[in-house]
């Protein structure tokens, strides 16, 4: 058997033996974040954890102007984005102690 005919056979065997990801491994989320969730992994759990907007007021926004006003300052606040909005959010400064959550999974934060 010549090497030139053996090599494609070996390469195809290696390709067929490689594992393929299942749908669950491709990033399907089991659960969205809610207003009452707290972080339990990652940097948000270090040095006492983070609280985000816990204990503050909850406001729902649907425009860039409302969003910009809602996330300014450092008072705790939960901001719920109810719909996508147009504009340039490059200059929006999000203060400390904010939790920003989409009202539904179809909400996009910004449509340019």
C-alpha cells in the first residue's frame, strides 16, 4: 500500500473521531438574569461581592435620554430596558451601584 493512499484514510478517520458539540454546549442559556439575582461566580463574588442596584429604586426606560439619566450618579438603582433605542451611547457614563436588565430577551440596548 502506498503512502499516498494511506494518508487520506488516516486523516478522514481522525476527522470522524473528533467530538462535535451538542446544542447545549453552543451557548444556549437555561435562565436569564432577573431583578433579584445575585452573582455567585467570577469577580463579582470577590472581596465581599457586589450589590449592583440592590436596595435602590427600579425604573423602566425606553429611550437613550431616559437611559442616560437613569444610570447617572452613584445611588443604587435597577434600570429595566423595555425596548431598543437609537442613538450613540458612546458618551453614556454608568455610575456605580447600577443593575441594568432587559425587560425581555428580545430587547437590544442600542440600534445605531
